[in-house]
């Protein structure tokens, strides 16, 4: 079942996010099971809203592609606390595609 995943991660800065994005290349090599990724920065830190085919697909992506870079190469110490909710419905506006 598809899930909506959200988290806030105060330790992640725009520079760290861009460094991970560049190294992991998830926009060029999409993670298995990822349907949508949205990220923004607010007063509480780095925020993410993703849609995944399953929690397991998310966990696999984090373990195999994100953690080796974020924790191994870049030395990030903290972890977010993701929450998952069953996806009830999604709508994609006509003509919308690609990364931005």
C-alpha cells in the first residue's frame, strides 16, 4: 500500500541537502518505489513530504543510498523521525512532470 511519509530534520541545511542530492543522484536515478518527493526549509528546519509505494521501499533507499553519503561521507549525526500514513488519494495536475 502506498504511504505518505513526512519528517522535519533541523540539522540538514540547504548546502547539506544539495550535497547529498548531487552525490546520490536520485533525480537522475530514481529510487525504487518513490512516487513523489517534496522538500522545503522553514523555521523548524528541513521538511520533507514523500509518497512511497511502501515503508519498506523508503527504508531500503535510506539504508542503501542516503545513509552511506549523509552519515558516512558528510558526518551527519542526527536522524529524522519519519511518520507514515496510508495514502488515500493523490492528484497530479495535468501537464505537471519532472523535477524542479
